[in-house]
């Protein structure tokens, strides 16, 4: 090539090329690469730099390098990595912006990190012995303040002894929001560590190569691409396939944490892809049907077991994957809800306690009342509802009626307990018919003395058998506010349906027969006796043997569920229990949950 530049050919800048090559080396580093992608690097005169300066870094992610410096690509990689570590380690603070000792302490810690990461080449003038204990900025900063010698200021390496960090506020992006440099650094460090462990374990052939898809990952991708009913739920939960995590959490196959939005699987289970489809669908349904929120005051392990029986039956009917051996399945429980199955399991607690599962990682008590849980709960219900609509609209396969009913019920607000109780009264006490009779004149007779007018009266015979019994649990664990609400509702509904007399029995250690009471007096003048232990069966037997209590009269039992199994002799009945409680036996009559 001749000494003159050829026409159309741009003049190359060796300094610019060396700096670009150094930045490329940092971008390829798995730890600092994400930070480099978000930071903005300048190699021009846009920021004033002295001759001895190397670079400056600002809190909003701008790095200004000295364009008059001549250095190798390795040296520029070291300088840029030094500035990025200031961002990632949170060194740039507004309260210590002009503190030279703080800058010196941060430079020492950054140099120690770069020595471990082995990025680039240390420039000769920056290669000096670091003080001992250069691992924690605060401790080193205190040490430098105690040894107030100007010689220590040479540790501020990038800017000739002056501060190489400048506060400019927090970087913001209109599509990403504020930039959290420390979180970016932590995430990249975590992913680099995971890749190194995978490489050491033989999962990846080379440190940058894409991870080989495992059977459980292929099963998850199948839900995202081919099964719309649960695809929305699958997209919201992260799959954690780690044998050490499974061992620490005592997970034999899989478990789900609604709070963390994670599904933990044990790769040592050695299941096929079809079996993993069944397992993942099982965990997704736990989240979609809000099983953690529906726990209430039930035993967590027994409730988990009841939910597993119901879900496994549905998945077998839907033919989603293949059920692995050893999972809970009982065809006799088909068609029952999780609450009904729980009541059945609670009868034989000792037997089913040995079979109890724990694939739901329940959060700490009370966490479901936080705003985050409410949002997640709403998201799960919305996702499964949209999946159901798409599944049915496009005819994607058979769905059990029980599953469809539960999904539909989740999208509807629950009926208040007092409305359900009112319906119960309407079904058992039909409105009385009025009949005209001349035995007693109408009140309007005086208006027409010459014309007799009959009055409308109820038949007394119909009134005689119009009653019901109230069996009241008066143990100390029964909430007084709920008790008052239940009695008030019973009194108002009785009066509205022409039930004038109600038989009331209090039950604690022994029954107390209050006798017949006016319906209007139940709410205000009942004197609760006892407040001891709870034994309800003697109260049931008292009403059953009472000669003045009709055999066909229904029975309302108000209890806190801390009672024994009841024999109601086939009498029509219903239970009023506090919300979140569960009877220790399967109930044949309706249950109204008080709030």
C-alpha cells in the first residue's frame, strides 16, 4: 500500500481499536458481561480527564475513558471491568461522593475482585501490593481513616489519586425502569456459578454451550406449547431442577411453592417425559385451584393428601401423561371435592397420617393476607379460567365435570352463609296459606255493618308442627361474636317464615335443655350456660327422646368443630361452623361457614 490513504478507505485509530477490543473482552465475561450491556462507555473528549487519568464512572452507568491514553486491549479490559465493579458492588454513594478515603477503599476491594476474576492485564502503574483484609469496604475505610497518611491515597488508581466515582442519581429506562446494578451483578454471578457447576458435573460440554434439555424441561415446554388449559399457569412458575435443593427440602419427586412461584423437581426421581407431564400438571393444578388459600384451619399434610387424591383422579381421566407408581389414587373417592375427601380422611386419621404428602410448600402463617398473595391468587384464577375457555372452545380434550365445576366456582364470589341459611329455611318451611273464615269478623267490618266480611287466618294445625331444634356448642373456644351472629340470623329467618317456637339445647360437658323459646327471643335473651368441654351427642339424644319434639323437625347444630362424631338418627340437619374450621367426620347435611 502506498503512503497515501486510498480513496474511500477510512483512517483507522489504533487507540480506538485497542479500547474496543478491551470492551469486547469484558462483554464476553459471564460475570461482568450483563453489566457491560447496560452501561454506556465513552472514549472521546466528552468528559475532562487529566493526562494521568484512566477512567471515570458515574452512578447512572456512564464510563468515561481517557482517549489520550495508549494501552493494550488487556489493560483497557481491566480498567473497564474496574469501573463496572464499582457499579455492581454499590460503591457509588451520594453521601461519600467526594470522600477520597472511601474511593481508595473501594478501589482496593475492586482490585482484589479483579485479581480473582483474572480479567485483562493490570497496567504497570496500577500494580501495587494491596493492604491486608481488602475484602470489605467499610472495614478498610475505617482502617484508612485511622492511618491518616497521604501516602495511602495512591490506592485511588483510576484517576491519579482523585475520586474516579461520581454520583448522578439512578439510571432509568422507559421500558425497564430504574437500573439496579447490584441486582444485575448478583444475577450474573449466580448464573455463572450455575454454569460452572453444570460444566463440572458434565451437564454442559463447554461453559457457554446451551444446556441439554432434560425430560422435565421438555414436559414443561409441552404445556407451554400444546396444552392451553395449564399453559398460562406453567408460564408463571420457575422450574428448579436441583438435586441438592430437593434433598434439603425432602422432596422425593416434586413440590410447588405458591409464595416463591417455583416448582422444585428432583432429577434423581428418573421419571420419563410422560410421567413428568403428569407430575407437573399435578403441581399446576395445586396453584390453579388455590389449594393453599383453601387450607383454613385444616391439618396441612392431611389437606395436601386430600387434594392429591382428587387431582390424580382428574389427571387419569384426562389422560395427561402417565401417572408414576406410588402416587395416591383411590377410585372410591372419584367425584368428591377436596373438602369432602378431607372429611373422609379425618375419620381414620392414624391410617392416612402415614400416607400424608407434602408437595405443597405452605408459606408462613398470615402471608396469604398480603397484597402479593392476593395478586397471585387472582392471576392463577384468571390464567386457569382463560385456559378453560380456550380448551373448551377449540375442543382440546376431555375435562372431568368436577374440575370444570371447581374452575367455574373460583371465578364466582362465594354465596354468603346467611343467604345459604335462608335458602335452607325456605326448603323446610314453606309459606303458610291464609284461609277466609267467618268465625272472626274482619277489622274492616265496621265500615259496612250490613255486609259480613270474613277475616284471613292461618290454620292452627299447621302452626303446631312448625318448629326446629338448635343444638348450641357453648364451649369456651366458640367465638362470642360468631355465636351472636348465628343466633341473630336464626331468629330473623324464623320470624320471617312463621316459625314461632324453637327448641334450644346447650351442650358442653352435659346438655342443658332450654325448652321451647319464642323465635324473637333467641337473639337477645338467651343465657348461655356451661362453657366447659364439648359433648354434643347427649344433646342430640335428648331431643330424639323428647316426646314434645316432632320427629320430622330439622336440627341446626352450631359448633366450633372441636367435637366427637355424631349420630343424628337420620334426622334432617345442618351445621353452622366458623369459617376455616372443618368437622372431624364427614357431614351428611349442609355446612354453613360463619363469618
